[in-house]
């Protein structure tokens, strides 16, 4: 296994181009199952997770080819409706084939994803929603075996929690159902709007884009898609925080500032100057030499609240602040795996249930250390801490990072960082 070496103490400067969003690419690739023919998806990031998802799609009979950041996907001849355990266990987003397979083939056999580092992450809302549309779902031998005799029937589905992939699964099931489906308390993340735009382009009839109430009028058939993936707001946020944490100045390009409303406000509250362009965001310090970073509380919430996927990264930044703040995680029950590693680098953090109290030790408060990545976003917070720390940081198990950050070493090096990979 590889490890990442980070030489800290260098202020990041310059521009970095943001890739397509992992959490949009996965549902949009799944949605190509809904219509036979050749689909075109643009701005598709080349990540471990998108490669894994395409392996799953090959299992189902789908053919695909990549032309730079364009994916051509042909789902004409599906030969299976099964997502096997050995693939699903490495990537829980595989559950996203459940809805489209049921809609297209009337059946789907998907391994239950099992546990995950950040929480139990059940899929009960996906299952009860599909059952509401008439599917029978049997849970046995670690699989959910779903089928429908004939077509799914439109109905009203209420989500106790605005589940992102649950909303996506139900959207993809409802577009080919008989009659109208209403999704209540649906997720409103930008990736949902991206999926809605793709489905609408395929001939689906969906109302309520960007709201928590989606109305889907089922149609009989859909045509192949031609759609671009939106920019990755979590990647963009990660680089903005890294630039701020190193006392630097930089711009993320090919992004959408409207997708990061809460992070940009929190960076401004921390004392940084954040400028928004059409498709760029710049961050810099108000004075040449960064002085004190203000301590700012965050509480993760569904969009447009502060994103849970940027919680660990912001915690690394707050470890450098001048005072005390509280970070509360309301989405997942175990998303503080990065705390113990940050503490090894000198961060003053105390876990108190679903909250952490961060006692900032100032801009020179972190020192490099050997640390271990535990999940995708926790590992990016260790990179940020390593970039800001004095001395060298070695991060092991960086396959977690490669799941969600395209060309991380090249992009950071382009900002002046001294980072490289070594064999463990
Ligand atoms: C999506 O996961 C993202 N993944 C996650 O990003 C992100 O953290 C999460 O949404 C929240 O924004 C993808 O889009 C592929 P949820 P998802 O269903 O859909 C509970 C990353 O780092 N819940 O919105 O799985 C669940 O346990 C990843 O890129 C149920 O109880 O999240 C959690 O506590 C990590 N039953 C909460 O709801 C269900 O049936 C929100 O989960 C579904 C969810």
C-alpha cells in the first residue's frame, strides 16, 4: 500500500481546477440503466469509486468507454440484475442500481452494503420507499432481493431523513412507474438537481427541482442521456480550506460557488476574504502575514446547511484557530475518526458525544506525524493538517483518498505543496 508524504509549512498559492463531482457521477452512471442505447456523460472524474461503479455496471452487461473526461455508456443489453457482495462491500453507493434495475427489468438483487467507518448507514428508507411503489423486497443472505410484477405504481413516499441516495434511488424508480409519485422530505443536494436534469433530458417529467418535495409523472420509455456532471463541491471546499490553513492565497476554478453557501460564510467568519466568480472561488488572508484565525462553530446539516463531507476538513482548520469552537455532526453517528489522528499532530480536540470542542493552538499549532487514514474525508483532513504543520507528515492507507480526489498529488503540487507518494 502507498503512503502520502507531506512537507508542511508551505503557503499554497495559485489556481486548481476542480473535477466533476463523485457524488453526482455515481447516480448518473446508474441512471443510464433506465434507457437502452448510448448515453454520453461529460466531466466524469476518474476516481477509484467511479472505476468500481463501472465494474459493477459491466457485471450487469453494460458497455462503456472513456474519452478523456467523457464517458460513453451503452446499457442496451443487460444480462444480470445482481450487484454482488464483493463489489458492494467496497463501495456502498452500489445500492444506487436498485431503483433503476427495478424500473428497467422489474427485479434487482443487491448486496446490503454492510457497515461503514462513519456509521451504520442502513438503507431502510430506500427499501420502504420502493415497497410503497409496489416492489416486494426480501432481505436474505445479506442481499435485498427486489422484484415487481409488471410496472412500479406511483405513490407518495415520505423520508424520515432527507436521504441523498434514497432520494436518488426513488427518483430513478419513479420515472418509469405507472402514474405519479411524490417524494416528501426529499434531499436537496446539488447532485440531486444534476440527476433531475439528466432524467428530464431523457424524457422524464419531474417537478420540484431543488426543493424537498419532488413530483414525478411516470412515462413509458426514456431515451439515452447527454449530460455533464456538476463540479465537485466537496473537492472545491477541501482545496479552499487547505489554502486557508497554510496561510496562502488561491483560486479554485471550474466550480459552482452556489453549491458551497455555508462553507464560504464560515470561511469569512473565520476572517478570510472569499471572492466568488461565475465558476471560480478565491480565498486569501486580509493581510500579507496570516495572523489569528477566528474560531467558528459549525453544525452539519442537509443541504443548504454545512455539509458533513467538509466537517473533518474544517476541524483541521479550526485546530489552527486562536480560540475555542464547537463542531457538531448531526448526519452520521461516527464521523470523528480523524480526531485521534489530528490529536497526534498536536490538535486540541475533545469529543463530547456528537460534538467536538476544538481548542485552537494558533497557526503554528500542529506538528507533522505518522498518521493513518480511516475514511475518505477524514484522510483529506489529515492532508490539510499535514500541509499546515511544521515538519513532515506521513499518511498511510491513502487508498481512501483516491476514492474521491482526482489527481490529488498533481493538484496540490500545482499549488506549491511538497507532497509525494511512497511505498508503505
Ligand atoms: C450521501 O451518502 C453521500 N454519498 C455521502 O458522501 C454524504 O456524506 C451523505 O450523502 C450525506 O450528505 C453519495 O452520494 C454517494 P444519506 P448517503 O442517505 O446517501 C441515514 C462521501 O464522503 N439513513 O443522506 O448514504 C444515514 O445512516 C460520502 O462522499 C438511514 O437511516 O447518505 C445517515 O445517518 C460519505 N436510512 C443519514 O440518514 C436510510 O435508508 C443521511 O444518510 C438512508 C439513510
